[in-house]
């Protein structure tokens, strides 16, 4: 029979790699804690409508990347595996009337997302993100805090070759004027654009900037007016203040006038952090302000700003700077003979429960030699050997694997023995 493998673009995380995942996850939790952000977890799937309304129906995600199916309920509700988290977080914010509880909410998440993209290095169909959404403040200091958090997190992880790209795409009111202008300027060159961009030019010309085709990019360079030059005075002022605050926080950035980000809900600030260690898919995180989304999804007008960072991308960047060494076990219990089995299991249980030390106990009934080899492989600090003889005499042999020292300890004294010097065991 043919083996069943996981779907293209999805991955298993095995024990030797899950450790680094836990390390980074716990770094995220600690980081969010010191910033006063609270964790939010939302369901794996939502009504399709949430994403169509929230992300916009001219975006790549909604157009071609969502995993959508029809529910078996009477209405035949369309459901979608979440392809991003801002819309679900805002949905939750509105549903639970968080606005009525406090004027500001600082939320973060770590979660899996699903997009039917073409798989390649750093681009998967199920991938993980951590991110923040600060909902409630219209002021530039909130943008600056969010950008600074993204930057400082990567710095704290030891990633050095970071670039912060920032831009303003103005408020949605000014956007219509700009889009008209953009269309006007590019219409005469429409024939030269790629097919997707010809469509974008009609449906949502802002998306032209997302195109990776060098020819389209060259046309934009030559003919496109830049959105940040076409925003209102208030938008410009907001942007200047964000940049000022970043200067004071010593965060280096470049104003990238062509960076508009791939989602329709952004207003004013957009930003991205890239790392040269990542290759073609070089974005570690992206985010921006989205002052209209809460309203679009049915809530009271509420300004907000956030970012989402790719977990796998961060791990790729980390793998080039540090080797992760799997942790060893504290104690391996070698068992010889059937009578030793219950003794060993009881001791293992006691050591784990009362001393909190990690214990592996033999369950394959192997030879002494094979068990010692296993103890070495598990990087055990101590081995406890219990054979028929040890059961008779109520003594166990304890071997310190580092020093090679070996001594007898009474079976009922083992727990005691392992609490004498905590440093030895951790
Ligand atoms: P986005 O939600 O598209 O703004 O993406 C935010 C971040 O998530 C990106 O900067 C990447 O680090 C990461 N990311 C987005 N799409 C994928 C994907 N298909 N596979 C892996 N990481 C991704």
C-alpha cells in the first residue's frame, strides 16, 4: 500500500525541532507580558464573509488562497480556514463588546494560518504567526510602539541584519483621489503590464505595487505617482510623528514609498521588517494601521494598528545564527529482570512528581549494555540501575554519568538523594 503523507506545503514538527519552537513561543509570551499585551485565541475557521469583507475581495488571499468549503447546515454557510488573524481578532473584539469595557485593548496571538500559496522556502500552506493588535488609539505613539515591539523582538532574538521599511498610504478618503490619479498615469501603458496587473489596474490599482514582475515594477518606477506624496496634511503629520518617535527610540528605518502591503484594510502607516538571511521570501513581519476595519466589520469606528510575524521565517533566520542542542534528561533508570520493573516505575513516578526531575525508564527490556547506550544517547546526568539483586537488597546503583562515580543508594532514599543538591540535576 502507498504511504499517506502530509499535504504539500504543510509540515510535521518532530521532537528535535519542537524545542526551538517552544523556546521562541515562550520568548514571545515573555515579551508580550512586559509590554502589557494579553493573549487572544480565536477558532481555526470562520465565516468566509468575515475575510471577504475584512481583507477585501481584490486581494490575492481572498481571490485565490483561501481554503473554503460549504457547511452541511441548511443555509449552506460558506466557511474558511483562517488565512490571517486581524479580521478574526476584530470580529472577536466586536462580538464581546470589548470597546464597552475599555477604550484600549492590547492583544497578541500565536497561531496557525492557512493559505493556498505556491509552496517554497519560507512559504507554506499552513504556517504560523505571532502578532499584536492594539485597538483603540488613533495616535502615532501607538504605531511607534507596535513597530518598535516588532523590531525589538527580533533584536532580542539575536537577529542582526534587520531592515524596517515604512510608508504611509493615507486615510481611505484621500485614497480614491490617488487611485484615480494612479489609474490615469498607468492607463497609457496598460498593454505593457502583466495580465494580473492589467486586471489590477481596473479592479484595485493599489495592488499593482504587490507585483513581483520586474517589468511592472519598472513601469511603476517610471510612471506611478507615489501614494505617500498624495495623502492629506493630517496623514503626513501623523507619519512624520511616527518617524520622529522611531528616531527617538533609535529604530533605524527606510521610507519605502512603494510599500503598500497586500491587504485592503490598511490606512496611514504600513511597515515591514526584512532580513537578508531569508533569501527571496525576506519578510519577517508586516503590519500597519487599520482605522476602518472595526467599522467595516460592523463595530463602532475604532482606530487600530498591529503586525503579524512569520514563525517559520524567524526560525530560518535563527537557524543561521544558532545551533539548537536538544536538552538531556536528568535520570535514566536501567531495569534488569522482571522484578525490577515495578520498582523502577514507582521510583520514576516519585522522582517526577515530588522532585520535578526528568526521568526515562526502560520499557524495552534490553540488555544492560543497550540500556547504558540509550542512557548516553538521552544525555542522562545520572543512571539508576535496578536489577534482581538490587531488589533483594533494597539498594540501587547510582552512576554519575559526568564523573563516572558509582555508589549504592537505598531504594527508599533515592528521592531524598536527588534533592540534596538541586544544581546537580538541572
Ligand atoms: P501577512 O499576513 O501576509 O502580512 O504576513 C505576515 C508575515 O507572515 C510575513 O511577513 C511572513 O513572515 C509570514 N508569512 C506570510 N505568508 C506566509 C506563508 N505562506 N508561509 C510562511 N510564512 C508566511
